């Protein structure tokens, strides 16, 4: 996938964000051919899954904390 395709996949307004992710090493198997980046779809899907898990986890933790507080423990 090109950086433009990755930006569309994540519904980003700026393609620059994808280039920043590449510089940060978010996608481990990026290939650069003649100054054009190619990102494997498996890397994109894996990053998407990591983001989903990271955003869902705090909701579960907050729900558990509310239950404990409401029981007076």
C-alpha cells in the first residue's frame, strides 16, 4: 500500500501523518523503492488492531473501577 492508501484506510486528512508513522517505525516492513514507500497491508491491519485494543482497554478498566467504588470496597 502507498502512504496515500494507508491515509485513506485510516481516514486521515493528512498523508504526512503516515510518513511520520513510517519515520517512527510503526510499520516494521516498509520498503522504499526509488523514494516511494510501500507498506504491507498486514502491517497496516496489525497497527489498526493494536489501536483498537488500546482504545477498548481503558473502557473496561473504568467499568471495573466504577463497580468497585459503587460497592464501597
